[in-house]
C-alpha cells in the first residue's frame, strides 16, 4: 500500500521476493482520497523507495491499479500514471472493476481462475497488463 519503512526493509533483507505496490492513483490528492496511507507516505516518497528497491535488487516492481469508474479511470489520469511510471522498473496491472468506460480496451482473451470465475481483458504490452475479474457463472 506504500508503507515506505516496509519497502525499505524488503530492500535491505534482499530476499528473492517481488514487491507489489497498490498505487490506484497517480497523484497525492486522488490517492489520499482512495488510500489514507498516502497522507503519511506521499507518492514521491513511495516511488523513491520503489526505485531504490528496483535498482538495488535488479527486480521490477509490480504496480497494482484498480480502476474505479469515474474516480481514477479517465484518459487524463492514464497520462499522469504513464508519466509517473516512466521507467523500466515497473510492470503495471490495471484491474477493471466491471465497467466499460476506462483507459484500457477490451481483449478477446478470457482465462479462468481456480474458483471458476474468470478475468477478461488480459493484455500484455510492454510493462502493462490489464484485467477485469468477472463473477462465476451460476
């Protein structure tokens, strides 16, 4: 979620694990609205810790971004996110929340989860992965 001491600790112990950051917004105002932890650790401080982690351990950082309809899914927000993550250190997972209007396009692939539900819209391009989780059929 962006707990900077935890990110720094993961960097120090250098274990073979991947860091995944729940970002969900490309700026402090929006992220604080969605994730109150941002008030304590703003995006710039979190991204600095993630950059250090990636450089030190030579591992990509995974960015999880749940797209909330009308909140953080506008084309302007997408541009802001791309500018924030303008680095080879990141792999982005855009997670659609069951709506059509957003910054990613529908894909024709569907892959089932173990519980019988599925995610659709999975697309890999560069460091970007998009997915939408759908309910298990009755």
